[in-house]
C-alpha cells in the first residue's frame, strides 16, 4: 500500500509535462448529478495543476452519506483514475481501454481497471453528450457479480 502511495505522489509530481495539453477528459469539468433511489449522487470535477480532481458523494435528505475524492492523472504515460474514500489509501485504476463511438455503440466508453481491488474492479465512464454521462462500477464481491450505475447530468 505504501508503494502505491509513493508511486502516486511521484506520478502526480511529474505529471505536469505529461498531462498539461492532454484534453481527453476535459469534458468532465463541471458539476454533475444523478438521482438515486435514496437521494442524489454527485461528482464535481475541476482542473487542478496537472490533473482533474473531483469531490463525489451521495446526499440523502441533505445529509452526505458517502463521500470520496477522485483524481484523473497520468502516471508514466498511463491515465489513472484514483479514488480516495474517507481515510483509506488511494487506489489506482489504470485506463485499459477507450472504445470509440463506433465500437461502443453510439457512445464513447473509458474503461479503468484494477483486478487486485476487492470492489469494484472496473470503473467505466460512458460519454453520451457534453451534458450527460454514465458512471458504472462493477466487479465480483463475495463470489457474486455486482454492478452500480449512475446516470449523471450536468447541472448549470
């Protein structure tokens, strides 16, 4: 775990030259929300130095019941999606595949993986339009396939 934190810190400190002009994920910048059965899920993305970062969570009756910090950055020329939940250590998910609109159906898909993580092992962002995307987390937990999906819309 310490190794991942050190690699993350080294990667983040060295990424300015690598990510500075890369606009692959700039469409995420802004505030996004999705309705859930219990309330509202949100991701608020901004550009910070050499990466994109976000606050994310779920609101139920105006109380935040889940909160995480997200970052998207390049580490050694690989895009990494790095969530931090509470006081847990950061977990890096490497961008394994980008499916362009013609292969993914009608939408672009960005697939991040970390097969060593308990759950999820895959995080998928499906770009639908400048004002709409789907975030999916999936994997196996306790020998059962699990999947969560959020249909996020940009808020003005």
